C-alpha cells in the first residue's frame, strides 16, 4: 500500500554548465492526507508519506495521551475512504470500552501538516501531555563517540531520501549505537510517531536506555513525544527550541542538538553523555 514516491518530468537547469536545459524524470517524496478516526468519528488529519500508517495512528494516539498501552486498542484498520481509485488514506481505530474518549472540541479537531506539528488545539494547556513513564530515573549513559556516529548510521538507512532528498527521518538506537528501527516521512513528527507506534505495537514501551535521533531540529512537540514513549535521550542534527530544552529539564531527559561530525551541544541531562 505504500506510495512513498511519485515520478514526474522536470526541466533540469545548470547555470554552471554549458549544456542546454534538459527534461528528465525526477522522484518526489509523496505527501498525502491521512485521516485518523476513533469509532468512525474523525479525530485528526495529518499530511504524511504513505506507509506504516497503522503505526503512525497508534503512535499519534499514544503521544497525544489518548491511549496508554497497545491493549487500549481493540482494532486499527486501513479504510478505503472516498477517493477513486481507493487510496486507503483513513485509519479507523476502535478503543476499548474502558478507555475514556479524548476531550476535544469537535469544531477544532487535530490538524497536522508536514511542516508543523499539531494545530487547532483549543488551549495552551491542551498542548501539554504528561508521560506515564518516569524518564528521570533512567540511569543509562551513552558515550559521546557513539552519539557522533549515529547521524551517519541514520543517513545510511534512508533509502527513500536517497531517491527524493525530501524526507525527514527518525531513528531509534540502543545506548550502544545499534539501529533498532528507522522511519522516513515528509513530516518529522510523523516519522517519530511511526517509530513510537512500532515500539508500542511490539510491546517495547517504555523505551528505557534508548536514543531517538531526528534528522531536523528538536521541537517541543518531538521532545514531548519522546517523553511519552519513555525515551531518555533525544538527539537532533539541528537546533532545539527553548521549549524543547525546558521540557527536557522538566522530564529529566537528555537533549542533544547540533549533532554533526565530532561536535554536539548537550542542552539538558548532561549526566547521560559520557566523554
């Protein structure tokens, strides 16, 4: 069902070359809407790269505090939707009878884009969710040398990025630097939800002693998602935001930014990074 790439003709122009502009096919990263429904009622729409959609929905529900375990979900299935031909851009989730429904204003359901996180929440308080896992008590450590090697390992696993150059990646690693799972998506938050949804479905939560590496910046939302999955260390190849650093302090997480080559900045939880 995955449609991760689409091919279209482009005109290639190189001002530094003497050759005339030429037409050639180019691969583009796919971006399509995915509607997440609870008991057939629309809850959220996210712009994502198709693939691992069930994991994406499960990860989203966990990181938004709607579910706590995989057992809270009775069924989760792809539905045909209304498109012709069918694109299967709908995931319908049935929660257990003992799972409270999310408290949302139906007129302002979640809407996420590939460039930002969750939009449309009715208040600032609704943005914050508190993890069930005590990450602060995770005493695992990671050598700085291991962290420095992770971006290259993540990049080597990005098969679709090699073809399109247009996808974010999130990789889950052990403290020893072994890649556990990697996901790509046009939305960095979707890539993280796909990783966390996979871990949830595999019964691996909390992700004690693991490192989550993201290919872009570390935002408040990504820090919160990592906390919700019990991940003690979040690393990013780019910058963190002020709220990301503050939340990492609050949660007792380690936050690493500008992880490039042999250098990195540790913004919170410095005791977990050993030199």
